[in-house]
C-alpha cells in the first residue's frame, strides 16, 4: 500500500447560485404547490426550460487526459476466499477518514449474504457488522445510503437508522414513507425522494419533498425527471379484441437517454444529469429541497453517432428474443419487426453520459460512451465551479469506480480470475503520465 489521500477544503454545497439559477428556483416555487397528492407534472416543465434557456454553454470537452497508478489495495477479510461480493458498494466519508463498504453477494433469487465493513484508507478494518448486529425489528439491510463524517445511514425495508463508524446500537431510527422511491431523510425533518411512478404515465417522474404539515407529511413537488425513453414495452397479440389473449414484454431501452440522478444527504439535494438534449450536450444541475437550483452546468462532450450497424443488430436481437412468443400469437416475422422498430428508442447519437458518480471530493464524474484503448473515459466537474473546463480521466476497465477523495479514486477490482479487492488508485496529471498522454 502506498500514498495518502489529500484533504481539500470541504465543499460548501449551498454556494451562491448565478442569477439565472434564482430565476429557475423562483419558477419552480411558483408552480410546485400541489399538496393534494396528485401531481400534474407537465406544469413543472417551464422550470427546467428556464434553466436551459438562461444558462449558456460553458465549454467543450477538455483535451487533457488524466490517468491512474496503483495506490491502495484492501483485501476482503480472510473468511471470503473470493474477495468482496459482486454486489458490493463503497462510500468515502466527507473527510476522507473512513471507507464504508456494503459487502453483498446475491446467492440466489431469494438469498443475499451481506455485511457492513469500515476501513481507514490505509486498510485497517475498524468496523465489521453482520445480520446478528442489527435489531431484529429493523429487518434485513437493503444497503448503505450515505456515509457522513460521524457515521452512515443504513436502509432497511421500511426504516432507516444512523450508525457511527464505531458500530454499536443504532442512533436515530426513522420510519420511511411509503410510495417514495429512494427516500432521503432531511436534516430539518421530512424526506426527499421520487414519486413511485411517472406522473399520469407521461414519462415524467416527480421529485418530491415530504415536509411536516398539520395533517402529517405533506408532499411538495420540486422538480421532474425525464423517464420517457427508459423502457421497451412490446405487446404481442391484439388487446382490442375481447377475450383475445395477449402478452406484454418489458425490458430496458438499449439506448435510454432518461435523466440519471443522485442524492446528497449532507446538502439535502438531488442532482440531475439531463441527457436527452442535442447530440453531445449534457445538462447537469443540483436542486435543493427548497426547490432552488444550487448550480448548473451545460457541457459539450464528444457526440458519438448511433451507427446503422449497431441499430440493426439491436433490433435483430430483440426480434430473435421474441420470435417464439410472437409466432404463438400469430404474428408474422414482418409484423414482429415493425412492432420492435416502433418500440425501441433509436436516437441519432448515443446518450452522451452513461453513468454519474457524485463523490466525497465535491465533484461530479460523468462517464461517456467514448472508446479508448487505455480505459473508460470520465469527465469531472466540481459542484462549486461553473466555469472551469472538465478534466478528462481514463480509468481502467478492470476497475469498478464508486467514489473519489483528494488524489485517489476508490472502487473494486473486477478481474474474474482474482479475488475482488478494494482499490484506491492515485490520479496522475497528464504532464506526469509516463505514456505521454
């Protein structure tokens, strides 16, 4: 093991937004007062339009390419011969002092083996908790939602509990609201999360704050997420004919350009990457629970066309998957292909961003579809910087990236021939890259 993470100044999440952000936040507040539980999502679209129109483009993709070199390696405790589980995730605390790991392995459809571990960056195991260390009434652990300076939040089926890095009994325990996806407890009370389904089946999903009211928790819609091109829905058979059998197949869109998002428990906010705009353009913004837009970036990243060959192979694969079922409902090969072509979203260009990670270092990492012989391509922006060019970083394809702090990125190795370990790779600036990139 070598190297030590640096400790930059802590991020101020509530930095003063640009004037355009005030406009967007005010628009959101004017039209978000829908407390009756029925959310007419399209009324909120002007708030997002105000952001897009008021903020100009802040630059194109940076030419610089950062790389990595080996830093830390933390092996799983000795009772795990195969290393950490394939479903494991980690989070770095905001001060960089702890790495909290939810070590999980799906054994079968109904059984998951899990435990929670915490390490210092140099590999010292400071906490190990398993099912026997949690109160029976909380139920099984679904994951670690957040890592703070003092501790971390554990999500159970219908409740959440805070734990210190030293383990022991849970601190504050919260009952999670029903019907709210990924509920985030807010420091001032209430929750932030997503409505359980798109509004009016339109494909727009509400971001909701549940705040204390006279009759309990009152819903307040603060934003919308674009989920229009997320699922492929293909119906085999004629639903319009009474008593005529039919079957509907659901799967993920192969070229989905829906909004991707993250939540921040420290700031009480939701971050959004909108990727359904013009080719190569990504809108990145963060919305506070109050409805105000904290910051916004409009990035121009490499636009990669969807090749006719890739589109055709995707259609052909889906047709082949459904061929047997389609024949049982009397569909010809031509009819099935037409149905598949109409159902699959085929944009002119690949979605500009394929993944987002908001890190303990106060940055947002955006993975693109670029191909590179040396690794996966990520672009990095700071949440408190609206002007600087993004860094371009190459991460090894054998590295599953989860978090970053200081001059290290953290994640898991994924060489199928080796036990899965935690890796802390040191970031190398372009000028010191031995390959001259």
